[in-house]
C-alpha cells in the first residue's frame, strides 16, 4: 500500500502495516494459547528522516511514517499514552479511571477504558429482588357494612348506590308476553268502551271514532316506513283514508273501491311536486298504506252501516278477535313449546294458535246462535275463520315491523305500543267477517 508523504515529499512512501497486536487479556471466545506482546512501535524502513518535536516523550510522534504504539496515534501532534509504558506492558488504569468497568467487555478496540457516557448503567445500583413488608396482605373477606364506600365517580341519572340501609332497586320482571299486562288490559278495556258505547247509543259517532283511528294508523305507518328511506306524502293519505271510510259507510263496497282509487291517484299527483327522486319508492309505500289501513277499515264501516243489526255484526267480530287473542295468549304461556314463525314472531307457538282457534270457535258459536240464531257449527266455522285471519294479520304486521327495524309502530298506548299494534288483527278480520255474515245471517233470516 502506498501513501503520499504529508510533509512535502512527492515520493510515495508505503509500508506493510502489521496485524493488530494481541489483547493483553485472554479472549474467552477463542481457544486458549500463549500470549505474546506485540511491538510498541513500527517504523517505516524506508523513511530517510524523522520528525521529533521538542519535549516529545516516548509515546509521541517520532516520524512522518511511524506508528508509535497500539494505543497512540502517530500523527503530527504529540499524544501521550496514559496507561502504556512500553511495548506490550499494561499497568492498569490511571488514577482518573479508577472505578470504571475494567473488564474486556467494557473497553475500547485498543484497550482504552470506556467513558462514563458510554455505559451509563454502570453506576446504577443493582435492584434486589427482596420481599417488602409495606404491601398489606389482601384477604378474601367481605367488607363490613359500615365501611366507607369508595369513590366510583359520578353516577348516571336515576341511579343510586345501594347500601345496608338502602337495598338495591329491583326491576320488575316482564311477563312472558313481553309487555305490561295490567296496563295492556286497562288500555284494551278503554278502547273497547270507546268502540262499543257509540256503536250502541249513537251510531254516527262510531264513524267518527273509526275515521280518527284510520288517521292515527296512517300517521304511524308513514312514520314507520320512513326508516326505510321512503317518504310517502301524509296529507293526501289521511284525507283519502277518511274519504274511503266515509264512502264505504254510505255507499257500500263499490264506493269503498272508488275511495281507494281516489286516494292512490291523489297521492301520485301530490308526490309529483317533490320531484322525480325516489318517486317509485314513495308511491309504493303510499299504496301499501292506503290498502292496509283505510281500505280494510272500510269493511268495518260497512259492517256497522247495516240497517238493523250493524252494531251486532261489529260486536261478534270484535268478540271473536278478542277471544282469539286471549285464548292464544293463555295457551301460549301455559303450553307453548313449538314456535310457529320464529323468524317473524318468536313468541307465537302452535299451541297458542290452537288455543286461539278453539276459543274463537267456541265463543263465536255461542254468540251467533244467541244473537242471530245461526247454527252452532256455522258459528264455530265463523270463529275459526276470524281466528286464522287475525293471526295472519298479526304475523303480517310483525313481518313489516321486522323489515322496517321497529318494535312497535309508536308508543301511544301503554302496554300495547301503537294503535296499529292493536288494529293489525282487526283489519284482517273485518273483511272475512263481512263476507261470512253476508252469507250466514241473511240465509237464516
């Protein structure tokens, strides 16, 4: 290897640098063997002159191409080795290096002691793994009732912390039907009175009650279908629904169908004002509401509009629906094990359905025989048909609610949900009752 002379000599000078001297301590990673100290200085054999500064010591730069020892730099400036006095001799660290780590793993590549900033953890006292007596022993024992309560942060509204003087509040268990039974019975009795009283004492008032129920049912349905993104116009639906019920009351089945047609056409024209966006979806939802609520409720108006026994026709129909619901509830709670439609209504069972049909058939046979002098088997057939249609109506609304992602149509009636949750069975039952009574009662009379 050739290097130019750093002191002006243009002639290139070179030397063969010897291998690094052996370390003054044995290397545990290598095989043991005899250790021999290396030379303290290597001088270029071809160097014609040397350079020595005044006062240079034994470990100073002695020439332009002289390597003065394993731990000193042979450069143009004097440098003194602190712990090497001769070739291969090591007398230990100087006084200023006392206390530093002296092992081979804590020294530099040329044997110099490590600096303090290179191994900062060398001055940290070792952590002793000794047990401490300051941590109390935790015993699995119940805390006394008079112990102070730990701070658990701010409690939510309506919640309080229980103690020995104030036991925790117990939530009343819901019935197997999933609703508040006393409230449901009270609301059901009030609704029955609101229907029966005007029906027997002032029949035109029943038309007003029916029109009000239709308006509330349309509002609940329109409110529910908005969860699916559809926005049927409410005003033409309510107006057309009231008109449909009135036409059925005064003019019969033909006028009822005409009222449905007018309601759908009026909704289509009204919806044009909102633009073409989602027009088909909104019109489909509006047509469903118009058929489901006012058109089916119009058969109840035609039942009540019969000249002589309209109030009795409505009464036996409502009684058959109530008997079907009551019998189904009693049988389902007592014997219900086999689910009837688990994906639509998990609480309905085949045992409950059998109870509904049995109760409606028995009660209708007795009522039709007593009020219309109809043979009991025809009355039983009437009750069975009403029960099946009522159950189908309940399942149909349950399917609609599941598709829309709602539990109840609204919360207007405590224990029942919305008004449509009570009208679902009746709306499917009144068309069947109108057709069957039109056949059974006139024949007997």
